């Protein structure tokens, strides 16, 4: 099949120019689309890695050739993203527009994980718990009543349809869960909302999903993704290693055992199974497991009193106590074996016991894994409160294999930040992915004329007692001098709170919006609508903030985003790679994150502004070569006065 040249769509007189009066020709976008076309025409096995800065129009550049081929051949596209904002933009805006541009009517949809849908079993249990009324969560049962009414009319069971906060306990009480799913044993399986979404997705030509869902199947459960594809597009591909690690991570806590041992499957199973000499054994064994797990986690507190600490090897006393718990759990599982065997006719009681037993096996395995510490430093192990956790610290081949498992004909990896200083080494090492083609687009904007970078040198490191107050004073002066219209990106919630208080301690002519006080989508809406407002956020706001025009003319970044040295994953990686870990892993990652944050500023040809980084090391540490990862524009260095009472910011001239 011959895909038309991309000039037909992206040229000065192409299809996009015909459809959209505000269309701007961007050579970088046309070149990326042509590279995608060549990748598709290259045949099975082609893998394109593409980096394009904000404003290029990556989504259209990849989807126009992909959808053209899908329409002609019947191929299916799977489009993976890291975050909700891009998914919503694809479904609500981009895909409908692309169908119109191409004169197509390709069906598409958003496939979500189980937890985004209502579970009819859990809803029935909640109703039963209410004994004919509605469970109250401090609201007189209003939320439960709303959910019950909604369940009578909803077609999709998508919990986002509810006008309730996502963290509402009433919503959590009816949300589906992979771990609690009864599967084929479920008495409501024919009406299951999650299963319905999967059935419908088989007929979509373009399926949008996120990495968490993708990896939960391939890495977490060791199963194929339920919707096969021929063309795989991975946007925000710099987030792939993090998402993969998250899907393979394990954790176990005292609460996990307590929750399972008071589950009604235990009492119901006992009533179904016990007779004669075995009477009371299940209840007694459950009590013994509760006692032994309590001893384990009490011992953990004695041996490791710190709130969060890494393990580099096993503790023999903890291993012994873990073995005691594991053996008793195995005995309990053996008693439940008759209820766990597959049945021709699903029985709700036996189904619940089977799911409960599987979850108990998972918790037992997690306790063993986290206590044995067999794979350090390839895996990190740590204690956090009264829980243990573990996650892969080193790159692993299974990540790259997961993308090839369904044998798609063509794979695309794209992001605004895949390279460090124009080199692909870091991303390729972290993912083990070996593309057959590479593409790097320049910015479509005249960045030297549109922006500058200010490097503010406070002369102190983060451990200095005056650091927080000094940074907050700098932020206040920069925001005031800019008249608001600022995105402030901070590395800790502690500093976020202090900066918010500093900007709110007196009346301003601009509104100060703060992460955590409203849902993210609402904060961004207000920030977009109020052109003088200031938004203070943490690392999550480095992405998904798109405010073209004079509503955003300054981005303030508190420091180079190095990870905390006490992070268990960082410590394991340092142990694995030694002194080379900083240059091979930590520095490239920090450069990519800084590049991502700076990319929030210029989103169109009309945008003007500055990026301020409150970290003198950007220019002082020439061996780090931080400026090579940032836009090649004019730098100015500002020095904080030694008079900490005034904390004035004095210009040191252009650099």
C-alpha cells in the first residue's frame, strides 16, 4: 500500500491548511510525518524513535500516516500515553479532527484499567451492607444514593461520569479491582462494565490506553495485552522506564494481612468447609497468622526503626519470622483448596474464596521476596513505615520484549525529551529498545528571540537552614517583577507549601493557585482563564501544561531535578554502577526533566517569556554541561545578595 506524500497534508496548500484557517506550516512537523510514512512503508520490524520539542505537532505528524494506512488495510492502532491530559485531548479533540481531515470515520476509544469502572459485585455488597439504606461516608448516604441511581442508567460504568471527587470513599467502595475480580466465576460477568469495554475495543481502529494498563498485563500479570495491534505508537516515551518499574514493583504491609484475614471469605469458607475434627481450625489458624505477622512487623520496627530505609541484604531474624508466617499461610491455603478448584457452575461463595486465596498467595510471595533480598542491587528493597517494598533498579530486557510481544508491524516512540545533548544513549540503556530509525526535530519557533534563561545563584545548597526562605524570597521577587503569569515548579511539597504562603501573605493583583487545593484539571482551567494568575506545582506539572499566549510568560524551576540521594532506587543504582552512576543515569535523567520543565514556556510563535532556574550549578558546573540540554538562547546570571534579611536579587549581566 502506498501512503500519499505527507506534503499533501502538511504543505502550505495541503489538507490541514484547507480545513483549519489558523494552520501554520511547520517544516519540522512535515519532516516528522514523512519519516513516519517511510517507517510504515519500510515493512514489519521498523521501529522509529523521534524527539520533537513542544509546538511541532507530534500527534498529527504520526497519526495522519498511521490512520491513512489503517483505513486502507484494516490495521489497528494502539496509542499509548503516560498521562490523562493527553488521553483526553486525543479522544475529545485530536481523533475527531483527524477523521475530518482525512475524510474517514475510523472508530476509536479510550481503554481504561479496571479501577476506572464500577464493579457490580462490590456495588451489591455495598447495598447489602447498607441493609436497605445507603452507606454513609459522613454525608448521610448522599454519595451512595447518587451512585445507586447512576448505576441504573449508566451505559459504560465509567466512574468519571460521577460528579463526585475521585478520592471519594463511596466511589472507591464500588470501583473494580484486578485483584478482587472474580473473572469467569462472577455472577455479573455478562453485565460487567470492564469486560464490555474490552469487547467494544476489539472493534476500534484506534485504541488509546496508558502505559500503566499496558504493562500491568505484559509485565505485571505476564499476559498479552487484550487488544492486539498492528501499529504501536508510544507518546511521552521518556516515561516508559518509570511506568515499567511501577508495574513490576511489589509491596506488603501489616494492613494487607489484617485486611485479608478479616475478609468475609474466611468466615464463609469456614462455614462451608469445617466439620468434625477440623472444626475451628480455620479460625484458629487465622488468629495464629495475625499474631505472627504482627510479630514480624513489630520485629521490623525494632531492627529498622527509621521510617524509610534501604536494605542491601537479608536480616536473619526477619527471615526466620517470615518463614513462620509463610508456613502458616500455606496451611490455611491448603484448607481452602476444595473451594478454590474451578467449578462448572460458578458459586458466589466459592468464587470469592478463590479470589481471596489468590490475593493471599500474592501477599505471602511479596513478604518472601522483600525479606530475602536476593536480587540487590538489580532490585531495590526498602522499608517504609510498617511496610516493605521492592522494585527493579536496573534496566531489564523484559521491558523491550513487551513492545514486541504482539508482533506489531511498526512501532513509534516519541517525546519532547528522549535525548540528552542530542544523544540517545541514556534512553536506549534504560529501555533496552533498539530502534531501526531515529529522528530529531528542531524547534519551529525562533527561541532566541522569544525567550531567555535566568540562572539565579543563591550561593547555598538545600541543606542550608536559610535555603527555603531564600528560594521563596527569590520566587516572590521574580513573580512580582513579571506581574504574575507564572508557573512555579518545585521539587518538594514542603517548599511548595512555603512558597504558597510567601505569595499569599499579602494581597496581590494576581490569583495564586496551588497544587492539591483543587483537582489538577480545575487548576489548569483557572490558570488558563486568568491570564495574570500564578500556579505553584510540583514535578507532575512539568508535563501537560499547555498555556500559549500571555497567560504564561515565566516558568520558575527551583533547582536541577536530581533525585534524593536517600531514594532506595538511587542507592541501588549507585551500588550497581558505582561512581559511573551519576554520569550514566542520574545526570542524564535530570537533564531530561529540566528540559521537559523548560518546555512549558514557549508553545506558539507569539509566546514570549523567561525560564528562571534557582540553581547556580547550571552555569557553574561546566562539566555537567546543563545548557546543552536546554534551548540555545541568551542566559543571564542573577546573584542573591549576601544580605539575607533583604534577600535582593542582583543581576550579574548576560552570560
